[in-house]
């Protein structure tokens, strides 16, 4: 691969998700964003574009003991519960940096909200790994900048 891959690649461990109105968040992992265009089956058994894009869903994993972040994320999640707060959908920006630390790409996530929380599995045999929370997000559409 030497000579084929250009310099200043984007490592998968140099990113941040900034959400307007929330404190700085640390996610130890974020799923890759998967964008999908709706498809429709035709009478001749072929498939064609439906034209519309589907919402993007992904997860982010954070430390449960980071109390300020956990409280902010949980408050945000509860905004989507009945009675739904009209401000439950937010704007987020996923920033990826290259190996020099410069911003390499950004994705603006409009209509971003949390629809699920999963706490860590617990087991006595574990040697003390930190408890993590997995947050499930939905966004109307990511925009590349």
C-alpha cells in the first residue's frame, strides 16, 4: 500500500461529537454513519430509488462514571419521552481529525436525538472494567462539510 495511500490519513481514534446545548462529551466509540436511500420494488422485480433518504441511526459509548455527561445525555433522552419536549431534536457535529490533529472532515447531524440507552452488563467475574453506557441516536440527515 506504500505509495498508494496519501499522507495525513484520518485515524479512527481522533474524533469528537459536539451537540449544541450539551457539555463536552467523551464517547469511547461511535458507530460509523450509514446513509441509506429508500428503495422500492418494481413490478418487473427490479429495485429502483424511492428518492427519500432514511434517518441515520448510530450508537455512542460513554463512561457511566462521567456524571455530568451522563446526566446531560439522560436529560436529553428524557426530552423525547411523553410529553415530548419540542426541543428534543438537536444539532450535532461529528468532527474527524487527521494524524496532524487538523480537522479532516465534519458531518452536521440535524434532527439528532437519543432514542435508547443501554447500561453495561454486570458480572462478578469481571476484573473491574469501567461501566459503559451505549446511547442510540437518530438523525434526520447528515450533511458533509
